[in-house]
C-alpha cells in the first residue's frame, strides 16, 4: 500500500523548472521476524520539463528523509524520476512517473511507477 501527495511550484516564468515538495507513505509486510514496515518519506524534488506543450516529458531528482516504523529509524533517501505531465483541461491534469529511490547509504532501494491526477489552483 503506497500513497503520495505533491505540489508543483514553478521556479521560473515559463514553468520549465519545478520544485516538487511532497510526502510518500508506504506499508508493506515481509515474511521475517519484523513482518510489518511503515515508511513515511518527506522529500523535495527538482524537475526539468523538456517541453512546453500540452504533454510535457520531464526528468528530475531530489532528496529527503525516510522515517521507518514511526520514527524508529531515520535514513536519507535519494530519488531519480522521469515521467509525463498532460493537461486534460485548463485546471485538470494527469501524471505518469517512473522513479527509483535509494535509502540509507544505498542499503536498500525501490523502483516504482505512479499514475495520478493534478488540480491546478
């Protein structure tokens, strides 16, 4: 189970560079002595949009912290991502992203994809 929330804040006049702060929550179960793991990861990403049209590919990266099992362990997290942003209407958009994360001192990692909706305020 994974959930995430992010904001996209333009850093320049044309919106090519975006600061993307966000949080991710994940819960998973392993077949080990500590079978239940909860992760909470606040992070900040920097995205470069590679186009200015209705569909915009992007690349990005960022860093943050991962809090494991309600503050039992703190580790740094590094993220690299790529994806597409698409404008469905003037206020509604869609996002498709593929990301890779490295946790701690590269002790663990994850790869994932996400699909989401965006509301422009």
